[in-house]
C-alpha cells in the first residue's frame, strides 16, 4: 500500500484531531516552561528550589544527602526508560496482531482497516520512543550533575564555589526538563491510544490529558505547598539576617 492510498483512508476529522494533539501539547509545554511571573508552574518553582539546593550543598558536609537525591533521580529516569522500552516492544507486538484490533473496531461499528490501525499504533510507538530518548538523556545529564556536585569545593570561602554550585543547578534543571518532557510524551502516547476508537475519542482524550497536566502544574495541592515554600524562603533569609549579630567595625 502506498502512502497516498493510506492517507486517503483518514478523514478530515482524523487530521484535525491529530493536529489538535500536537498543537495542544506544544502550547501547554510552552506555557508550563514559560508561565507568567504571577502564576509560576511547578516546573519553574522546582527550578528555583534546585538552585537553593545547590547553594545549600556548598556548606553541607558530608554531602551524603545530595548524592542520595541524585541517585534517586537517576533511578527514576532508569525506571521510566525501562518501562518505555517494554511499551515499545508491546506496541511492535500489537502491529503483528493489528487484524484482531481491526475486527474488534468493526464489531463496535467503527469501520476501519488493518493499515489504519497499524498507522495509529505507529503514532503511539513513536511517542513512547520519544519519551524513551528523553528519559535516557535525563539519566545521563543527572550523571553530569553528580560529577559537577563532586567538583564543588567544600569550603564556601573558596573563590568560585557558589558559581560552580549554580552551574551544577543549571545542569540539574536541564535534566529535570528532559525528564518532564519524557513524562509528557508518555501522557500523550496514552491519549493517542484513544485514536483507535476514532477522531472524537482522540480529541476527548487530549482534552482530558491537557486538563490533567495543567492542574498538576498550576492547581494541585503539591503546587500550592511548593509555592508557599518558595515565597517564604526570602522571608526566612531576612529573619535569619535580622537575628544575626551585627558585625564589628
């Protein structure tokens, strides 16, 4: 079957639903990573906390807590990368049994062909493959971060100690961004499975996915707690500074 004949089996509604998936995904990710200043997302708030973490690490000795946190982050990325590989294998296995899925769809009065089912499964596999690549890269960048942490001087009075710590924080933020994008790709891969039931089901699944992602980034209980912690951090520093004895002149 040629590409032209395959595309002819999709309706304008399918094309519109697919465009809605990618446009909605791109727009929301852009909004999450670059939100308005008065309403920061969890991603932006956590970036601030990661910088605070690296600055606090300079004066912490030994740095067992820091190494344990980095190890935990790398284990998370490894878990999701392994899970993505399993999902890719399952998707490829389904491609070999697309005839049964087509028969199931026809039983539900969703007239479709095996080639259309296969094309929709390929989309899901590609989204999961994208997530796998993001998780693998996040794992590697967290490894870079651990090396950067090891290079931060133990003495905070060493010239460049805090600058190196902030450089490690930026590496950490980059790894977290890649990890988040991998999770987002998984979310939309699950939403894309609804395309097997038709364009309307895909649009509904994308709307639910977008709403869930927005809520977790801007309206969840965890976001409120993180936002309070970030807002109170400067006051804590001011209170600590006010409580400290005045320097002798």
